[in-house]
C-alpha cells in the first residue's frame, strides 16, 4: 500500500493581508496569531497564512470579519494560490488576476470607543 500526499500548488491557497500604508504592525500580527488565523509576516510588508483549499481560506476570512477583530491599520485581504505565493517577491499586484483584485476585501482598523 503506497502512502502518498497529493499537494497541488493550485489547491492550496493563502490569505495575504497587505497594509494600505507602510508596513504590517507587530501588534496586528500578534492579535491575529492569538486567534490562530495568521502565522507569518514577510519582511513586515504583509501578513499571510495558508489553507488546504480556497473554501477554507474564505471561511477563515469571513470569521476574521465576523469576529470584528481590532486591528491598528487598514489592510486589503487577497486570496491567492500557492503557486502565486511562491512567485511573490515583494510586489503582489503583478501576481494578481483581475478577479482577485475585484474580490479583495478591505479590513478597516477599529477605533476604540
């Protein structure tokens, strides 16, 4: 019996949070980490984490929105394939399709009341 794992770079998807201005903050990274939502920061430019399917990535992104997590900056959330993420070298806009750009979700910072 052969034990194989079929990992496709087109099935695995990443949620990438790109800050609208500047770099991602450590406070936001820790806050998202505490919710077990995001696990990686790349050169403080984006926050990202991967999921086994696009559907699971969408569920997690919806949970992030529904839970009203307080972030200190405004972010734009994109869902990209593992293949696209493998080509990421600092300029995400060149990797995105028009549909991905249209489907992007704005996460606005929450101001304490």
